[in-house]
C-alpha cells in the first residue's frame, strides 16, 4: 500500500512538471509567432520563465528571463529590467556563470545611468 501511495505521488508530481513544461512551450510558441507589442512579448517570456521555473528547468527559465530583460532594456523599461535582474540574482538555483551575466547587465544599467532605483544590498553584495 505504501508503495502505491509513493507511486501515485511521484506520478502526480511528474504530471505537474510536464504540464508546466507544455505551458511554457505554448508561451514560447506564442512569443515567437504572434504579431504583438514588445510589452506583450515580455509578458509571454515571463510566462515561460515562471512555468519553466515551476518545472525545475532552471536554464530554460533563465533564458526566458534574459530575453524579457533584453526587451525591457530596448524599450526603456529600465526599472522593470532592474527588478527582474534583482529577482534573478536572488535565485539560489542559478549557476555562477548565469549570475555573472545578470551582474554584468546590472553594471551596464548602472553605468548608463538608467537606474532610477538604487541597487539593494542583495544585488551589490560582491
């Protein structure tokens, strides 16, 4: 009986992960194929980011977040970009290499004088 419970729990978790992966794939498809505003592109990529994150796909989640940050930078939404960078830097599952990319982008924003909100100690701990 215990084995059946464990198997049912594992199956439910696998199903949940697969649903999040399929949902993320849908939002990536929508982002790539829909003629829409850049703001809508950001929304689609953030949906990908969230669903890949829920599925435990850290790299794909971060790739979607980087895409959203790039668009935010191009459309001048620098405070939103900074917030996304800060959130990513607080993700303990990101590799050091991926954290370095976010730190670099934070430095680019600061150097260009694009930050309206000063960095917190969480992002400036290095």
